[in-house]
């Protein structure tokens, strides 16, 4: 009988959910506080954890990190009454299986639980599938064909051969780590290590140890010598994700290391020379953080020798099916399926959904849909409700990409009162490309 831990500060809602899942033959443990849940998770292995994102005394995403450290095999599903995509994406980035927005129906939560249990079963005996797949896919990065994707590729090729520090800007899920890896793999450092660090997951009091290492006995819990991220990445690239989350004190330590190119392990007096290229990433406005006094201006300029703004998936609409098919191939390998393609009706729904969670959300949706696909083609019915509710069920249309593109162009022209320059800007394409498309589709405008 699968064991489920429910962390929910709303006791009435938690009890209601517990009664329902107990009737579905799950062994349920409930908790209303973060402290109690942590204690329960240390005493018992849970197949599934259902955790609220917002808690009175803490953050459910922090609890997620603790669970994944203690029990990597546990699948975590985040619940939120705030429908905040950013928090949900942040949770999935830290290892959550999925998220669900309140209020949800019993069938919805039951479906996600069964999906999580199926993934868990498929992964038994296969080792760390996620890590191996990520390694395998590094060289298989899909390059889009849209103007935004081509510009991104141009910037990567431009800066990769240099030793400049790069700051990647963009919303959550736009592929900042993938871009950082692409820069590393096209650089003279490609034969050396690429070390990725999530600055948002490092507690302030151990950040120095994480970055620079420590000697045995230098502080409580230092039971052996440890190499820090800088030393591990020596000669290669250090990717600092969510750089804006570093405390002011840790910013000072980082700046000193970048300026002097020397580090000292915690508890040591010996300086070590390090040759590390820094690529950092943020989804917040660091210039505003500088003006507000939350981020050091000198560190910002040190990190921002070259900046790249990553386009959202909405801005790369012409590439969406290309990415979806690539994610389908990856999911086939990961789950052990052989689904060969996506139906035109499903493509139409994918093209019409706004994708607030960007590439990461698309990847998750494709993987989930694959679980519900019984034949060789991923059909519309396999997509989540919020994606497939795009009025395609009764649409008497040609579900082709050209039809979608034609409609996008017409909508942009109408919104701009048929000003072609403004329409091209709205579509994120050049004016010349717009004229070519108008001729291609023989639009009477």
C-alpha cells in the first residue's frame, strides 16, 4: 500500500483530502506544521508527499529540498491556492514531480498521484535516470528556427570563445542552464568541468563552505575535508543560477574570489589560485536590486561583462512544436516508450496555450501526456485539461502549423491597425520576414 504524507496547514482541507485518499487504498499521514512533517519524513519512507507551497512557518519548496536530500525516491507534488506559476516552476526545478492549484477535484489529484507512482515504478532499478539523461542530452540541444532563437544562437557563438563573464536574464523555465552549457561546450574550456550551482538553495551560513570548501574540523559538522565549487570547476565553467538570492555577505565573498582569482577553504590559511569562468543567471531585475541596495553594484558589473536575455516560449512560438517533439523523444527514452509523434489536434492545443512556465512547463506537459498515450501518437485527450481547453474539440479547421502562423499574423496586423512595422515587432520577426509571410500566405492586407 503506497504511503502518502500530506503537509497542509489548513487542517479541515487536510482531513478531507486524507479521508478521500484513505478510501483509495493509500496509507495516509497528515501534518499541519513544517517541523512535524520533517520529523515524520525522517522516521518513515513515503512514496508520495503532498505539500502546500505556502506555510505559516516556512516554505513548502524548502521542505521539498529537505525531502529530496533525505529520500530521493519520494515523489513530491506541490499544492498551491495562489496559482503562482513562478513558485510552481521553482518547485519543479528543485525536483517536484508536479504541482496542482487549489481548488482541485478528487479526480485531478488522484490522476497526478497515479502518474507519480507510475514514474517511480518505471525508474526502479534504473539508477539515476535524470542525471544520465541530462548528461546524454547536453550535446542534443535543440536550436530553434525563429528569429528569437537564431539571435540567441548568435549571441552564444559570439561570446563562447571569449573568457568574459556572462549574465543570463529571463523568466523561469526559459532554459538558462541549457544556454550556459551551450556556451561552455562551445568554449576553449569544454574539456574541463561545468559545475552548476543553485544559489537559491544554499543556506547563508554554509555558502562559504559550498563555494570555497572547508577543512575537517573547521566547524561543527565538518567531518572531513571538502572541495568547494570554485575548486571543482577550476579550468572550466561555474554556473551560478538564481544569483540574486545570495546574501550581501556572500556577495562580498564571491566578489573577492572573482577579483583576486584566489580562494581559501574555510579553516585554512592557504590561498589557492583558481581559473574559473563565471556564467550567472537571474529571473529578477538585478539593476533594480542594485538600486534598492540588495545587490552590490561592483559584483553586478563583474558578472555582467556580457548579458543575454532569453526569450520566453511565447516569443519562440514558431519553435514550439520542434521543442515538443524533442521533449517527446527524451521522455520516450526516460520512461521506456515508443510514441512516434504528436497528432495535429494536440499540436493545435499546444500552439494555442500561452505557456507561462516556458520550456520547463512544456517538457513536463509532454512527459505527463506520454503516460496517458496508449498508441503510437500523442493525442489531444492525453494533454492536461488546462492545456487542451482551447476549443479544439469542435474546431472545423486545418490543424497545421501554417494555419496557426497565418492566424498569428492576421491577429497582429489587426491589433496594430495593419501597421506592418508594429506588427513585425509584435510578432518578434523582422519587417522583411513579415512581408515574405504575407506573400507566402497570399494575405489580402
